[in-house]
C-alpha cells in the first residue's frame, strides 16, 4: 500500500492524512460513549469522538464547517453510519449554514 503522503504528490484528489492522538477518559465517559455510539449507529466510539471534536471546531471556528468535510462524511458512510443520522448531525451543528452547502 502506498502511503497517502506519497500518493498525494501525484493525485488530483489528495487524501487527508490522519495522525493518532492519545487522550485519557474516565470509565464512565467511555461507557457513555459506547452506549451513545451504538444508539447513533457507530460501530466504534472513535467515529463518535471525531464527530464531537468536529462539532466543537464547527462551533468555535468561523472558517470551518462539518458540512464541507466530505472526507469525514464519506468515512462515516463507509463505517455504516446511516445517511439519516449524518444529515441530522449536520443539521444540528450547521444551523447557520445555508441548506445548499450540506452534503448529501
């Protein structure tokens, strides 16, 4: 497999490179994340944590909007998160965004 950094040099559609981050969470937080992730259709808590981080970025940064993050949304689809849940999450956090910017 070719590393994304090398692929990006020669690609018309570069991929975003992800880096691992380590955080400490209490057992209670992890249990709540596991329950919530199952309720929302995530297979693992990692996707839900990413969504929560992105929601915070969307709220705190004017230049950022989750509705424009096609790579993240496509990743959610591939992991089995339903389109309905993705649309609801985007609508919840993107109330200031015009409707035509929401990816479907």
